[in-house]
């Protein structure tokens, strides 16, 4: 009996390229997904930092002046608050002079 060895030259040449392409797409997908999640975490952290800095300035104003600031513009002018107004909207609502104002920072949708 004569056994013939059949070789598949086309499959053996293409298979490494297909494996490399599949791995490349897999890695590319996870890199893009990671960057997207990092951007979302960064946006949330920026929002938290903005709100905390405004709150700290309000408390600092109350401690030094004995009353809460009358407006957000007052904080910017006298306490050096700097918020990127293209990125965030600050809602500053005063109930009374001796109650801490309600501070809400919202991200501007792009």
C-alpha cells in the first residue's frame, strides 16, 4: 500500500496570518473599551472635584465672614473658584443667609 502525504500548502500559509489578525482585533477591541471606560471615570471624577471645591469654598466663606456667599459669582470673585463653564453647569440655590446653599454641578452634554 502506498500512502500519499497530502499537504495543504494554502492553509498552512494563511493560518498564522488569520490567528494574528484575530488576536490584533481582540487586543484592539479591549484597548478601545479601556480608553472609553477611563474617559467616563475621568468625567465623573472631574464633576466630583468641581462640586467639592465649591462646597469647600462655601464653608470657608462662612467660617471667615459669618455668612454664606450670596451667589456663585461672589465665590468666583472673592475665593478664586475656577470651573470650566463649557464643561459644567453650576446650580447655586440660596434658601436663607444662615443655611448652607444647595450646590449642584452638572456636566454639559456634548
